[in-house]
């Protein structure tokens, strides 16, 4: 199966008729079998007779395939996405146009998307130890696309994450999913865009940025861990822009599941979901580093003086800093040691 497949075909797509054995793209691609439908596409497994490999062909409905402006815009986005070559990104090969046929030719990933897989799980969600390697792969893929090509996915969500037979995650539809939805919206083929994993800035229609993907990364982790996006009931558009999301532990409790989420995961996801872009981690690399930071248990403070200099104005060295200071002083020499001894005398 492939990502973004549903059982609710659009009216435009219902009129399309294709059959196994049919050739498209100048006879390069041979259709093998239908895989399903997305919001705006009909998805087929095909055979690339030139490269002798299987591909996923995502056909546009006739109403969009006949519009020159649509074809030009989607071909441009496909060319950009085709530059990406990373083990955790499903390849985008080309935009196929053939008479009144238009389709994306992409890597075929034999597996299921993470949104579909969680439906059959007892609590409709994943455990953190289970998704940790997937999130590492996802962060590495995003860092590569952002840093090497300045390319933003713009529609990151669990249904765009494919899990293959080897347990590896592949990010699907990099940039092209959003481009297609935007065109379909402009052509009134869609009434609205799905917004569950979008940043407040995307909801407002701002130009996409890396920090939109960082927000979506946090929303995706939240969804995988809790089974729901941060906002999923009521006026989600207003909530995304105005309200702070419950912590993942709070959402699980709302759903009757009592589980403690590691603090570094709670804090990192909350920072990704910050309303202001400047308060989010600056890169997918930063997100991964924060998630994988091991937190040492902190000793309970014995008095106000152990809460830090900035909070109460005390000159006493906080306990968690004493050992690192002693190591630094030992490396610095005798002068620094005398200064530290003098400071301690003022505290006694």
C-alpha cells in the first residue's frame, strides 16, 4: 500500500477509467494494479519499462490534468522534489503528462503508512521506544532536505510516513502533496485543506518555512504517541492559532490511558508546537538532539540557595554546578583555585 489512500473517491476521480496493462508516459510505464485513492489522486502500481523497477503512479483527476497552469506548477514542484536522494525519503521521479493524463511517478514502498497501521493497535497509538528509531530517520531526512536543498515538506503527518518490510521509515510526497492540494483548492476541487498537523502560520496562509515542518514534526510525534493530533475536535483552526496543546500525558489521561512520558519528549514536542516560530527548535537536528538527551535525576533543593543565582539573588554556588566548577578550576590552575576558595569562605 501507499500513503494517503482512502475509501472516499472524489467526483472528478470517479470518472477516470484505467486498466491493468495500460501504458502511460509515452509507453514507459505499464499499469499493474490499483492501490487506492488519495484526496486528489488515484494511485496505481506500475512498472517502469526503462529502469525495470516498480513505481507508484498517482494520477490527477481529469479536471486538473487538463489545466495548463496546474500542469506547469506541479511539474515545477516535482523537479525540485526529484533532487532529493536520501534513504528515508521516498523518491519522486518525474511528473508524467500524456495526452489528458497527468501523474506523479514516485518510488513504490511496499508497506503501510503509520496512520493506517495504528488503527489496528489496541490503543490506536505507538509506544515511544517503538517510534524512537523512526523519528530519528524522519529527523535525518528533514535535516537533509532542509539543509542541503532548502526544501520544505509542508504536509508532514503520519499518513505520509511509510514503513517498509525492513522496519525503515520513508517520508512520502515531499513537497508535492502540498502543491497538489493547493492547486486542487484553487481549482475548487477541494473545499479545504486538512489542518490537523499544520502550524498557525500555515493556517493563516503564510509562506512556508522550515519552522512549519518543525511544528508538523512535533504534531506528528504527538499523534503517534497519543493517537490524536494536538487539536482534533471543535474549531481546530482557531485552536491551532490560539490555544496551547495539552501535554501528551494529559491527552493520554483524557483518553483513559495513564502513562508517564519521558520529560525530554514532552518538552521537545511542546517546543515544536510553540505558536511563535522563533520559539521552536531551529532544525530537525536540534529536535533529535533534544529527544535523545538523557536527563539525570536532579537532587531536591535543601534551601532557596540551591535554586540558582538568577532566581533569588544569592551568591552561593548551586549544588549541581559545584562539581563542574571544581573540574574547570583544576584545569585552570592555582589562581583559579584560590578564587574559588575565597568565594566559598564568603558562603560559610
